[in-house]
C-alpha cells in the first residue's frame, strides 16, 4: 500500500486523515473506511499504520517505558511510586531484595525511603491494574541528587531530539547530565550550579516551543553554542562517550517502542 | 410566555441588530488556565466563560472509580457577579441540571474506555451570562478536553435556535430567551453528524421544530469552524501546512 503517499499534517480530534484500507495505529480510530484522528497532533504513516503524534496530554504508562518516580509510601511488600500519571507505580520488595525477601528480616526503609527519586522501567501494565516497576537493570535505581523538573510527557521526544541531538546539545553546552523519564520528569545534575540553571532554562524553552521549527537553532543561541559544534580536545572523549550512550539508549527506546506498538496492535485485534 | 414588545423590527432585525440567521460574535482562546491540563475561554456575545479540564487523574473518593472506563465529572457554575442581581454561589437546581446535560453532551465524543479507573473533571465557570451559556459552556469545554489531550471521536459544537415573534431564529440571546416563544439548545458532533444534546423550552409545531433543529445544526457547524481555528492557532500558530525540519 502506498503508505508513503500520505503527507504529514496537522490534525485535531475528529479530522479524517485518509480513506482506504489502512491500518489504524496510535491515537486514531477507524470509522467505516476512514481513519479519524482522536488527538491534537501531527498525523503520519508509520511502519505499522496511520498514527497521530500527540502534542498534548497527561502521561499514560506503557510497558518498557523508562520513568522517573518518587517513592510516596510503602507497605510491607512493595513501594508505591508516584510516576506523574493517574496510575501509581508499584515496586515489589522482591525486586530490590531478591526472591528470598522477608518482611520480618529486611528493612525496606533502608533501601528506599519515602521521598527518594528512582529511575525505573515499567515491566507490566494493562490498565486494569497499576503498573509494576523494576529497578534491576543498567542505569536504573535511586537518583542521589539533582534538580527536579516536570515537563509535559508529549514533549519528551522533542527534548531528546533526533538520535539524542537536542539533549546532547544541552548537556555539552552546560556541562550537565540530564536524566529524562518518558513520563515527563527530568532530573538535571552537574557540578556547576550556573550550568544546571542554564540547562533548566533550555529544557523549559524546548517544552514551551516544542511544536515550532528551527528550535535547535534557538536553543543553541540561548546556550551560546556556535552552529557547527567544535569540541575542545579535553572534553571530546567524555562527550563522545556520552553521545554514544544517549544514541544507544535512543535506539533501544525506539526499538522497544516499535515492539510495544506491535504488541498493542495484536492485543487490540484479540 | 406573553410577548410584551416586538423582538423583530420591520427590517427583520432583532433586538441586538442581528438578522435571523446570524450568530453573536464568538471569540475562543485555548490554554488560559496554566494549572489545568486543558482549558479554554469563550466570549459568545456577552457571555464570558472559562472551561478547565483536569485529568485523566486519580478518582477521589476511590469508590466512584469504574473498572472498565473513566468517570466524567462536570461542574457548571455561575459566578455571583455573572448576572445583574447577585447570584447565590451555592449550586442551584438549574446549575445541577446543566452540569448533568453538559456531561451527557460531552460523553459521546470522549473515548472514556481508554482510561479505566481514572476520572476527568470538567469545570465550566460563567463569569458573565447572557443567554445560551450552556451552549457556550459545552463549546468551550469540548475544546478544553481536546487541549487536555483526551482521546475524542469528534469535537462537540453547540448552538441554540428558537422562536421569536413566530419566526425561527438562530442563537437566542437573553432577552429573546425570556420574552420569546421557544429556545432549543443543540450540541452536535459535525464529523459524526450526531446530536448529543437537544432541549426545548417552549412550544413549536412539527414544521417549526424541523426548521429550528436544522438551523441550530447549521449554527453548530459555524461554531465548529471557530473551535477548529482556535485549536490550530494554539498548537500550530499561523502555519496551516506542516514544514519539515531538516
């Protein structure tokens, strides 16, 4: 089918994107023979059908999303985590202590206290129960320090940029490390308070002007970065390492996302 | 309903100078309440109404939550200063009714089954009232819902029609509502071509009823264009076509 024939375009709920035998993907419904948008956003044809990239909305958890959450409470068997959504996350104690966890022997408060920030991955979620989290993976777990900010979850892809370009620009120019959760929670760490402040301003700018074109240019102006990035000898090693890392994470996120979408498709068909 | 004076003059003009098929001036702004997930402000003639949407969010009290879909809660409220004699801020019988019909007018457009065990709260606050505030409220609330990024089958547009001096006219104002013959608020989903609200206060013949509902739906279509433009303006500015970034 001529999927590529469909032009990317702006849509509001109710708009007919196209007609014909196309597969509906994210944020669209099929009514008769037409594909209808259900969100404000940009309609496009993906590998798995017609979808709308939303420009507004709160975070709804999805399996395999990396999220940043705050421990709000714990029972004797699990922690409750605020993941900036209408569903609160559950982190089972077994995930941290191992399978031989005993509520009598192990003190949960020693590992994660109320108020702690964690990076976690959603392992199970189907909307009928609250999402279950894990912190047993590379780069997951407690976040010891940093500047906490919330952005709209729909702005996260823009903040990361194509292959991590946007976030790399910000990190390099401000000498900070920026942790981004898919749920719109961002934690900025770094040695220099001025750098953190500038990074926060840049992130806010990306959030507010996410839908405009030439945003990367304006962020560079804000951060005083020349158009063609010239790396200084000393910093280059660590920066490229970081860049590669971000790229790695990016590509895995993308792969995982595509997988999820396929799963969701299958699920919907059943 | 006894008519004390002519509401349509010899030139076919109404009390505020409009023709029979003319709407009042509508201004719609999206995203006016920073704290809300979605919001809109509408000026519909002399009506001034703010609509704010929160959610999907956790349901409190928890026992109200539904296992298979989201609960939609609506509150229509008139400010004490919205009318010329002070309005008691406690919810009146009329406001409770309008909250209910508003919820039922918006529900068919929303895909509530996408957010089980959650709640969506819609607040509609009338700052200045001038007849037809339930229609203006639905119009604004529907845009606020779209702004909040809630999955919707269609946008709900709303407009009233009615009978004045035995003539069917579009968009009844306060005077015409009080002194005229009939008032029919209609909410309509323009793409799905479905009516989600139909009320009638007054007496119409079969022919008048048909004419009235047709006129109201035409009005809704005009309102829809304004809604669409307001949403586009907020999210895409003046660009109507998508430009690709390198």
